[in-house]
C-alpha cells in the first residue's frame, strides 16, 4: 500500500468504488440515490462531507453486496462485526490485502514504541466476529510470536449490564481473569494485549500483577477508553515494568489508530490514524464544523481503501483535536471519551 497526495488518493478511491467494473453492488446501487456524482464532484477530503453516513445500513445488508467487483473471486474476504454497543451489530468485509496492510502498519507502530519482537502474546480481547482478535493473531505471527487468546464475549457482558445484572457480569469477568491467569502462569508471555476493563480487573489480583511484572515487557491496551489518571496508575504503579501502548479503533474504521510515540508521561494520549486510508475529523456536533486545534468535539471517521468506502461516520466518542504528524491528512485525536448515549441508545462498554 502506497500513500498518495490527498486529492489524487480520494479521486482514485472514487473511481474504484463507483466504476461498474470495480465497485461493490452496494455502492453502485447506492450511487443512484445520491444528489451528487462521486466521480466528478468528490475531488478531495473536504468533499467527503457530501456523503451520507451509511453505517446503520450495514446492520441488515447482505455482506456479499459490500465486496468490490474489482477483486473478482480472489478477494480473500473475512467478515467482521461491530461490538453491538449501540444496537444490532453492523458487518463489514475485509479483503485479505487490507488485513495484511493494516497488520503491517500496526506492527511498524509497535516497533516505534519499542515493543519487542520474537515474544509470545496473550490477548484478552474479543475474538470471533471482532477483527481485533484476528489483528492480535496476525500481528503476533508476523512479529515472530505465538498468540494465546481467551474466550471473551463482550456482547454478553453488555446485555447483563443493561439488565442491571452486575453480579453476573462480575462473575463472568472473574471467569475471564481466571483464563488469563492460567496462560500467564503456564506460558512465557512477552506482550499483553488487553482492554482497559480487563487490565483494571487484573490489577486487583496481586499474584497476576506479579506474573505480569515478571514476564510481560509490553502492554497494548485498546477497545474501550482509559482515562488519564487510570492510565498513569496502571502504567507507573501497577505494571511498572512494561511499556504501555494505547490503541483507539473500531470495526467501522476497519482497523485502529495507535498512540503517538515519544509523548511525555504528562502529555495526553494522542492517537494517529492509518492515513490516508483512515482519517479523523473532530467536529462541533451542533454545527458540523471542524473545531479549532485544542478544542473538544465529536469524532467523524472516514475510511477509504480498496476493501471498503465508509465515510462521514459519526463515532460515539468525543476527543480533543490535535494536528496530524508532518502535515498528514485529517486530525489526530486525544483524550478520547465515550458519549453517554448515541442516537436513542445508552452507551454500555462493559469489558470492551
């Protein structure tokens, strides 16, 4: 994957997704209902605002409708789903080339943080229909390690919490921690990849903290959000022997963003996206206008690659707008935090 100048890249993506030979059935059909022509009217990143946010349509659409014709039968597509935080899960299709490029980019960012290679991973993240589990397997593999995973179902925890059954949710989380403990004790784990709620629960077990501090050389956290005070506590006082690296991602981004390397301990956690394929904008939700740097607003995500076109997706998160690295595309984001509700749905994060 080679990055392009902004306008050229956007126009290339429009040609791919809206040409009959290469576009997906979904977008070729959807184009007939747009009040603009993507092939002529979308010339740069700013023009992506013309598109409607279509992610809710991904709850019911047949996934084969999302596969670009340009791949022919050699797409190697895998299907992944959202976590169901705001309703019935949405589904997307990842072509094999996208997954490969995404994993390579993620791995390069881990190198920039000094995360060791040739060590085994323990991933306490959702697997099954969630791409983050596949990212863990593939990233550990290309970095010379094995990946050990636990059986984590975030939707079950969210359902329990929505019903007020916190005692059952706690019992399930204890079940997850027990699985983590078995692997930590039996295997030589060098990297721990976990959600913040799992790290917080792990921190309550002195024996497991001792195992992590003795064996683990890097902790990658991601999925839900981690406030600055808790992050400092976990990084500096609980798991003080490991490098701490954050990620902010989601299914509708088709990937993740990674904490900027070189930040000081007192600086906020800034996330840089996999630009130009995935880019952020931070907007005032009332006006739709981009907020000034240093101000807070709601995150809008654009994803453009050969595997998918999902632009103008309003995320359920607020963040501080930060300038991208070296004049890159879109915004970087810091101090990401979820909204209390999204649409008519209360946001419940649970273990992910």
